[in-house]
């Protein structure tokens, strides 16, 4: 098959517009599984490895936001300045496969695949991230809640691609946790990211692998913010954490599959929610 290798974003726009059915490939950690095990046969590949702009990231202190290129690998997110500014993303990145996978896999790849089990996606949902996409008709900004529209489905139009993702730098606690069938290198059975903004007195929690898309537990969030103070000096009653977990579990929509049962997923997501909230107060 032909493999096209654009050298910059402008070339990528032109090449993709001329070949809208082509498959974009950065690390290939998701897609090559489809090729090797499930018989996917793309007619044309577009390699993104030479588009250096996609591997850049930046911080805007005046806006308290960080922007991460679609081609930044997980290995770069799990340490250093990105990890300091977005610790939940670093925690999620550390759970993605082996070191070799983390060196190749990218944030844009997770968004392109859009699996509910994608480790970075609950973090983007909990932080209300914005997805910056580019296509033949120009640039678009898409809120994460509008980006993922189903199991492995997103709202990208033909010949559009993810350029970068931006999210706020939160003054407070954030964390990611997941449950799998073993301790490492595993697709999540259930996952969650909780962000507690102690400055604004706000909490958000997003759930992975327990529905067709990443789920924000808005009802549980609203209940918690009415029930207890989320400021930095506040204390958490154990009964509140337990009830929060129960309410989060009620908002999940898990299914039975080869990795787990729906009942176990619902139980697990409630436990994860309770633990993350408790950690945010410790």
C-alpha cells in the first residue's frame, strides 16, 4: 500500500484532502492491532511521524491552560512539566501498556480510536478539555463532550484530524484510577478521573469503560457540591464518600463482555469514585 509522509501541517492538510479515505498513523499502537488481528486493510496510510508541530506542547500562564499536541507520546506525559501541571493525565499515561507502547502511543491516537476504555479520555472529560481539529475547511474547536459520540466514533469530518488538545491547569487535586484483569499492561474494566478544584469549590468525575462513551456523573457531582464543602480546608465524612460512590455507580451504563460483567463494572466504578474522592481530601 502507499504510505504518504507529509513534513508539516500544511502538507498534511493537502495530502489528507486528496486521500480522505487514508488512515492516519502516529504510533499505531491501536490500529496495528486491527490490521494484524482483525484483518483491517487500509488502501493508503499517512504517517504523522515527520509532522513535528504535532509533537509540541505549550503553556499559557495568563489563561492557566496547557495545550498538548496530538503527537505527544504518553512517555512524555508521565514525567516532567506535563505531569506536574496535569497529574491525572500523567497517572493515566503510566497505565498505558508497556514502556514501548507508551513511547509510541499518542493522545491523538486515543482520540482517533475513541474507545470507551481509552485511558486518557476520562481525564480529558473531567477537565472539560477542548479538542482542536484542522481540516480542508479550516480549524474547529470541539468540546470533549461533543467529540466522542459513540463506541469508537467521533465527530471528525472527512479529512479532518486532531491537531492538539487544551485543558485548564486546575488549582486543586486530581487523580486517575482504573481496574483491570491484572495489575499492569491491561485494558481497563472500569476507570475514573476525579478533579477537585479547591479554589472554586468544584468537583468533576468522568467514567471510562462503563458506557458507550466517557460518562460525566453530573448528578453525583451536583449532589456532592450541595452536600459538603470542597474548599481546601474542608473535611470529608466517610458516609459522604460512600454515598458519592453509590450515586456515581448509578450513572454508569456498563455491559457484559469478555472482560467483565456489567454488575462488576458498576460495583468497581463506585469503589473507584469513593476512593478518588477520599484521596482528594487526604
